[in-house]
C-alpha cells in the first residue's frame, strides 16, 4: 500500500491530489511536530457506489480534516478533484485519552460508552 506523508498545515486538496496519483487506496501518515503526534489514515479510492457528499471546504488543512475524526468507524468525504466520494478512517497506532472525538477503534475500557470495550494491547495486565 502506498504511503503519503503529510504535515498538519498542508491543504487537504494538495494531499488528496498526491493520493490520486497512486490510483488505489493509500495510507496517509501525518506527523505534528509541535504536538509530537503521529497519526495514520486509510483513504480509499473514490467510488461511484458511495454516497456523493459535498466537497470538503476550500483551504482546509489536514489538521482540520483529521480533527473531525471518524466517530462512526469511517467517514465519507470528497475533494474538489474527485467526481466521487471516498472513505477514510484512522488506523490507531496507540490509544490516546486526550482526543475530543472517539473512533470505533478505541480500545480503552469504557470507550464509546460500552462497558465491555475491548482491552488495549498496551494494558499491563495482558503482559502477564
């Protein structure tokens, strides 16, 4: 799977333009040096079978785009270059507790209001 490296201040249209060059699903890695935060995002190819949603706001930067999160597991979106929508979701590389959004991949106990949330692989009890 191709990887596109992006910075939080880059325009969504520019980053998705690089995604388009690959012609297949892509992993976007975003590193925010000021927050010391690394995130990974899966982006599918635009697909006519998906609901055609409105185009993302012009001038939106990647930090704004990812701040929306994927609270329902995946998010349908479209950029101005694309005739069809695509999906994106965050691939967790570790569990954070300071996010304003929650993803379906959140493995903290009690995550998403579920008492039986899957336990994190970082849980020290699992190491024994």
